[in-house]
């Protein structure tokens, strides 16, 4: 990763985004990718979705949607995932397949987290920050509804949205808890085969100049507050994991304070935590940073991956961590 100390070049469009956010982004990205990525904040995103294998299959769902004059196109690297043209988004959200839970609209970056965690039928899984449940449901599908997923969400409104989505998808292996994730590790130490922590964050990768409210409350302070919560959550997630188990930590933020720095914090607490290499089916990625401002991170942080945003994919951060097995 190269750093650039040049002042960011602001196009008239960029002026809506906080200048400090742009300046930080320029230091995080390489000079080759910066301008291109800046443009993604002004573009509409493509609509992507995946079939719910608990209620349908890719062929039947495709035919069902085509009978409504929709044109789903398969995503070649992820079986069961599709895109539709922008103009068809509304019709998709008004389809019976949508209302009856045969499909779930989800960004492709989000689908990578369950894909990497790879839960298996019969396992005990914890989803520590679960609402509205896109990743929980994808995991339930991968597990063929066999096993146990504890899905935790402390924000009441979001919890009910999660419950509704779980019911609609027929995901009977999912058990929902209106709880603060910070206490789960202490209550259930060493209990889960795999844990997903898709952490609450400053949501920088969801910023869009088409929706200025998306970044209206951005500040360095917000990043630091997120980091504080993320550190508590990652320790809780870690404690809840069985020896030999795997934790997938992800955020939709570009901020190193919320990504590499949180994982580095865990590695310092437990030197037995081991970052696993990540093999991704897309190439719009870069390795995790080893340095940010005055801080250096463990060399293994280069095994974490940053998904660079495109028209089709949101920016995302992913890391897979294994707990030492019992001797
Ligand atoms: N994984 C979800 C999905 O794929 O649909 C999205 C999760 S979102 C990035 C983070 C969630 O963490 C939010 O729903 C937020 O309300 C929740 N959250 C906030 N504070 C939390 C806490 N202390 N413990 C657990 N979850 C928390």
C-alpha cells in the first residue's frame, strides 16, 4: 500500500462529502484507485439479491421473476446470487417472491462474510450484531436449517425487523435475542463453533452524495466511539468461541481505527488468535493496512482484506480469525 501526501483533488461533486473523510480515504487507498473509488460515492448502486434455498432454488426463482418480465442475471462467482437492472428494482421489491421470503436483496460484499465463515449444517453459530438479518439468513440457508444460530440484536426496532425477516425466510434454526452483544461472551464462554461479528460502525462505505444524510453525522469522534464499542464486542465474540473455532469480523467502514486497529487489539489480548488467509472470488480488493497514522499493526493483518467499492459492491472489511485448539 502506498501513501500519498497530495491534497485530494475535489471535483464539484465531492464537495458534499466531508473533506476530512476524503483526505483520510486518500491516505488509505493507493493513488491508482483513489479517484475511481471517489466516483463510486456519486453513482447509484446495482440491485443484487440471492435466492433463499430454504424456500426456492436459483432456476425456479429465475423463472418466477422472468414471468413478471424481470431480467435477473446470475452472478458468475456466487451460485444463487443475481443482479437486476436498476429500472427493475421496484418491481422486484413488489414481487411475491420478495414478500414471501424466496429472495433477499443484499449487497454482494455482504454475501462474502457468510461465504468466508462457511458455517456447516449441525454447527452452533453466533451472529453477534444481526439485524436486519441478511447474513444470518444466508448462514441458515448454507446450514440447510440444521444446527443452531443465535442471532443477537439490542436495538428494539431493528430486532423486530430481524424477527420478521427470519420468519419470512422460514429460517427455523435461527433463535433471536434482544440483547447487548457485549455481555454474550461472559454469559456463554467457549460455546460456539463459529461467530460472525458484522460490527456496528460509522458506515462510511454506505455514504452516497445522492443521500447527503448518509454522511451528515460523520466525525472522527464517531469513529472513535465505534472503535470503543467494536473492541468490547470483539472480546465478547472471542470469549464465546470454542477452542479451534473461527470468528469472522467485518465492517462497512474504511476507517482503520474500526478495522485493522480493532483486530490488532484482539491479537494483543490473545497472542493465540491466528489470522487465516482469505481467498476471495473477486479482485477489487486490497490487503489490510499494517500502519495507520502513528500506529503499526501485527504483520498478519495483511491477511485481512478490504473490498474496494464498485457500482456493484459496497466497500467492506473482512478478517477471519481462528482460536487455538485445546492442547
Ligand atoms: N449483520 C447484519 C446484516 O447482515 O443484516 C447487519 C448488522 S449492522 C452492520 C450492525 C448491527 O449491530 C446493527 O443492527 C446495530 O443495531 C447492532 N448493534 C449496535 N450495538 C450493538 C451491541 N452493543 N451489541 C450487538 N449489536 C449491536
